[in-house]
C-alpha cells in the first residue's frame, strides 16, 4: 500500500490562547500534539521525508512538522517542546523581518487589538468601518482588513499598514519575529531552516525579477546566517494560481531548492510535485481528533 507524507503547517505557538488569534495554537496544546506524534507516528525531517517519499521508502504514519514565517515563539515556545519529545522540524524564515521586523498582517492584528472604543473607523485608509464591541467582532474586523490589504501592491499595502499603526493606543510589538542569533541556534540544534523569501510578498503581485530576488536573496541570506545550504522553500501564502504560478515554481527549481511546500490542503503522495507539496493544518479541535485525522490522512 502506498504511503503518504503528512506535512503539518504551523505559524505561531503562543504563550496562551489569544481570542484575537483563534487559529494559532497555544504552547500547552502544541505539547499535547507533539506528545501524540511522538507516540504514534514516524516524525521525519522534511528533507528526509521528501526523499523517502520520492524513493518509495517512506515508513508508515510519516509526518513532517513545519513552521512558516519565522516567529520568535517558534524559538521560545515550540523549540523546547520539540526538544522534549526529540522531534525534528523545519522553520521557514522570511529574512527581511529578522531582528525587530514585523509582518504587515501582525500590524493589523496588533493595531485592531489596541484601537479603543466600540467602533474601528478605517475609512480614511479605504479599509471600512467595523463594529468592535467584543473579541468576535474584532476578529471579524481583522479578517476583513487583512483580506482588503493582502493583494495590494506591496508598497501600498505596507504604507497603509504603517498608517494603521499610528491609530493604535499604544506601540505595537517589535519582538514578534526571530533574531539572527536564534536562527543560528535553531540550526545548530538540528532544526532545519528553510527559505520563505525576504519580505513575504504575494509572488504573483510582483515583477518576475523582484520575485527572483525575493526567492534567491532569501536563500542566500539564510545560508550566510546558518553557514550551510538551504534546501527547502515555502511559497508565501502558498495558494497555487492565486499567490504564485508556474513561473515561480521554475524560479524555485532554478534556485537549487530540493523541495518546496504550498498551502494546498492534502497529503503528499509519490505523485505529488516535489516543488509544490501540499500540507495540512494542525487541526485544533482536540488532541484526540488531531491524532485520528492525522492518522487517517497517512493512508
């Protein structure tokens, strides 16, 4: 029977649950999931999993763990748990945000968290007016603003996010992303560092030359930091035909990556494109459902 490789996608591992980020996992729940994986699955480094998938030597119940973007809590919260259970993982890092940078979507989240009152009026930015009487309404506002900004030209998007930051009642945090020293430490410990461009653009929204520099430049910068080849890549946002297209896949191949992952939902099979591997979100309903759904996907 053919075996599948389940590539799990994480972003942040929070100190505690956050009502404004319901899609992000807390450290305690992450530890429960990693305990489940360590007991019942064969957790492989991503590159090993890809090679074994291509070579037909994948073990049963094969899983690889990945993190996108390069958040500092990957180092602070996820890494100690991974060490506790002796599990490998890959952290895809967007190099432009290291050492104090902040992604525009986090600017949106943290600003809407900090804008006082029961109404968030962003009509001057073309971002609507939102009721904000409770956390659920603020979450809806976050989703709407992110959707309005996501596919704008990057310069316009960043300018609007910067103006939005001025509306917050207190400074937005500048310590959300990894520091270079932390990337080095993760790499030395055996965590694979993968590339995720420089500034996390929607590749289809950029000129092809800019896209090439984002892909190649991010790889080169990480190789300077970790002192070894960077072999894996994650497409920003990652929806084929929406966020990137075949021309960007070819750029990834030409850059010398051995594999690349998308956000297409599904298990990787022997017939999957090694430069567009699907991944699966780490279902968060409960640890039991997480384990059962992951197990089902491996067949």
